[in-house]
C-alpha cells in the first residue's frame, strides 16, 4: 500500500514525499520515496553503499523531472527508510523491489539504476518484462566491496558477524564511517574531483551513517551479502536474456576491476553504452553530463 506520511522526511529534490508500507517476515518496514514531475513514470534508484540515500540522485531527478514523472526511493535499511536489525540478503531486496514496482506504478516504467541496484533491475526485467519499458544502468556493478577485494565468503561472513555484534560491532562500524574515512573512500573510487568533498558534503554523508541500526544493511552490502548476482557470466547472461532496451553509462575513471565488468557489458550486442567523466559515483558527481547522455535514449519510449 502507498500512503502519505503524517510526518514527512525532508524532501531532497522538491518532490512529494510518500511512504510505502512493506512487510517482511511479519515485520513492517516504512519505505520512503519521493515523486516529482509529470509524464511517463521513471523510477530512479540510488546505488547501494554505506551512505546510500535518494539524495545522491537528487540533482539527476530534478533534471529528469522536466520530462518524466520521476520517483526516487531509499532502499530498506538505508536513508529515511526503516533500518531494522535484519539479515539483509538478496531475497529481501528482490521481493521488495518486485512488490514496490507492482504496488506503486499502474503502467510500464523506465528504470534508471545506479551501481549495485543493477542486478535487481535486470532480474525483475527478465522475469517480468511487461512492467519495464527501458533500463539505464549507471556505473553498474554486481559484486560488493569485500568480494571485489578478493575476500572469500568465510572472511566476508566473519566481518559481517563482527559488525553485527552489539557493542564491538557498533564501534567497528563507527571507525569505518568517520568523515575522514568517507573522504578516503570517495576519493579512491567514487568521485574524481576531490574539491567536491567539502566538510559539508562529508558531514551529510556521515550523518546518514549514524542513524540507529544503520550498520546492519551497510555491513551486508560491504561484505557481499546483498549481491544478487555472483559471476560475470551470470550478469552478462541476464543482459542477453533481456527483451527490453538497455543503456549503460560508464565512468572513464572507474576502478580497473569494475571497468572491466562494465566494458564486457558494453561489448554485448544490442547494448547502448557511453563513457563519460567520473567513477562509481558519476550520477552524483556529474548529474548534468549523465542527463545529457541518457535523455535521447529515454525520450524514445515505446
């Protein structure tokens, strides 16, 4: 069901803020989303990360809202949405995403998804192609940070367990979400212009990591526990199974491993692709360039 909030979180791009009440294993979650503009429905999905919020796509949402009715959400466990102590895993997000799209939208939609959200979009599009018109993937990834760094499943599970522990886990999480650590993370593989990493910007990112229970979904992402795809071949196979037009936007300065995965996607027959400035956070760092790159593709909606 979709209802208006009695006490609305702050709008991040001037849209109408609403609440989607969703149940998972007898627990009720409030999912916050925001809608602006008129016309064909476009769902804009932020990337999964420790600092994931719909705010990272706010400027892009504003630009797109001149042409579409744009909806951006905060994933369960992130942003203004409920951050319950759950074992966040692909089953949760796959079911949530399916339910949200079916319940909130009455017609076909365009989906523009950043980063790790790509896998969830591809899986739904292959399963239910009748509900999605077009897909744009922004700096698409499918593997969490620790697995990308080479950590095996046992190490990842150990780290996740440590972060989830009541006292030590919170301390460990806070060490890894200080403004200085976030600055290092952003400058390493998210933004290309470090001048944009102002104290105000970093404090806003830090603030979202300090909400109660924020560490649970964050730890799941970092350790690969919400990876819904487990190999490059599976990722590419999903794309090849699509019957829906797909465009990929690739950051010229993406980390080497991620860039190899994106280039393999772009090499597939039928995939539109473009390389623009930026890295994994190109949708936030260069929203105007992203907008200009994807608008011609999006305008031709069937």
